[in-house]
């Protein structure tokens, strides 16, 4: 409660600054009696005016898209609070890597943006400060609260959720078929150079975009029962192996192309790709063609299960201005006006109920991404997830690129999709065990 009271004082100071700026003179000036002429012999003592104190500076790290969205908005807070806000464009992966070293050295940010799956590692390492949302919590979807909770504490204000869905070229097809068999038929009828593409091929790894191919029909990374259990890895269970073998078939049949993210984006914009599996952040790029968004085709009787990511704004535990930082987050950033402006600049699915109702009413695409997210699962936010991305991404890249055989550098032989996933699962288990 002490932190909340102090934050409220900061907020009152912000309001009073605005009031003084708008109201002109002070109460003392208004009530002063008429001045009388001082005796000629009276000499006022010499005074020296103290230099004005430098305003506090809040430093924010954000990836480029987010920085571009927040930077034009902070001027209102600077004027009201009498502080400076420095928005630093930072490489997405660099935020996670550098905050653990820059913070203790006094060179890190006060506030930073990032996804919820960083929470376990950063909270365990003492990098993030807990935050009390107070009455703001009731407006946040529960998936956002759950995603940023770790060890009984909440570590962010969740402002956006995201899950991938399927873009389609609406000039060439009426929608996305419900089954993958029908996807191939639609591509054959449209005659496009490429059928469906997503990140994680052409020599690049991406376990995130490809999660539906191994986690939709009984496969899983970690078992979940009120929390993720890193001792139960399901990447090589029977269902997961059947799923990646099905992916292998889709690649061999020409349904899933071996592209990286950039190549998929370019092909979609040029009309050479019929379906593009990615998230709401790609709407700006997709708008170069007449596009629609629909659900990812199902896998047998199971709906496609994408990862659900939640984006949040977090406070560094190394900041010396935590009260001011929390005021920025809750009194400014969490306001409806700023949330709407952020959405307009970077249209990710809102994590707040009030904003979601507003944008969904006028944007059917938002509803489709929300429907896809409803079929998904949150990315595990436990530290052990750091051991997953590399091995699983490598396995899926091998399948997508059909690069089976013996790796000359490692001497490891992979002859099938099942081999690739079994090796990945063992690498994950070994890494978690400390091997």
C-alpha cells in the first residue's frame, strides 16, 4: 500500500502542475495586500537564485514498432509530470539479453516492453519489479494476468495479446479451408507459385510460428496443470511425432513452403503466396493486397493450437525511480486514451476488455485473431522455456527444409521428422537437467 500511496501523490503532483499551468497566478498572489512604497533608505539584501533542478528522466526500452507507437504519446506525460521520457529503440532480443547486465551497472532502463514468456527467467534473476494494478486489474483479460504472473506476483501491465492466424489473398480465394487437404485444392485452383508459408524455413528457426504443427493434436512442450511442469516434456510423445510426420507430408506435397519470414511476407504482398500464417503485427504489410484473416486449418478433429503471447510494460528492479515509473505505467500508459492510440499505431489484440470491445465492434479481423487465440495456449513463462526454442526450432527447420541426413559438423543423423523431434526432446531434457 505504501507504493500505491506514493504513486498517488505523484499523480496529484501531475494534476497540480497542469492546474497551475492553466490557472495563472498562485493563491498567495491573489490574496496579497496592496503594495506600499518602501522607505528610500531600505535596501533589500542581495540574493542569488538557486539553479533550477534538472527534471527526472524515465528511460524506456522498446522494440521499433512499439517505440514508434509510444514515442509520440509521451509528450503529454512529460508536460503534466514535469519529467523527461526517453524512448530508446532497442533490438527485440537485445532487451531480454542486455537488461540483466545493463541494469546492475546503472545503464539499463526504468521501464521496458516485452512478451510474457520472459517473465520466469527475468523474475527469477531479480530483474523485474512486481507491480500492483489496483483497480486496473479488473479491466485486463485473465489470460494477461496469468501470463505475467510468476511465483505469486504480477510483473507487468498487460496491454496486448497476440496469436497467429491465417491471412489469405481475398482476390484469389474466398477464405481459408477448414482442412489442410482442402488448402492444397485451393492453392491448385488459384495457381499461385506458393501455397502456404510461415516463418521457420530456408535455414531459419522458429518454434513459435510452427507450434500448430506439433502442439495441436496432443503434443505439447510441457504438461500444464495450473502451471507448467518442466519435468514432463511431451515433444516426442506419440501425438507429437504423428503431428510432425503430417507436417513432413504437407511439405512434400507442396502445401507448406520452405520460406523464412521475410520471403513469406514478400511473396504474399506480390500475390505469389495464397496463405500466410502469422500474427496481427503483419496487418500493415498484408494491406498491400486485398486480404482477409481466418482460422488456421484444423488437424484431424483438433483445432489448430497457436501460442498465445501477451505483451506488457514492465518496471526494472534496478530503477531508482520505481514510484515514478509505476505512475507512468498506471496513471498514463494504462489510460483508455493511450491504450487506443497504441492500438491505432500498432494494432495488436487488446488485453484490456474495454478497448477490445471498442476495436472488435469496427474490425472483424480483430475477432478472427481473438477466435484463433481462444484455441491456443499461453507460451510457457517458466525459465526452462529458454531451453526449448533452439532445439525445437532446429528440428522444425530440418522438416520444413527437408534437410535430412548427417550433419557434417555434429555428426548427428536425422532421417525423418520423428528423428528430428526425438532429438529435440532429448536436448531439451538434457538442458533442463543441467547437462
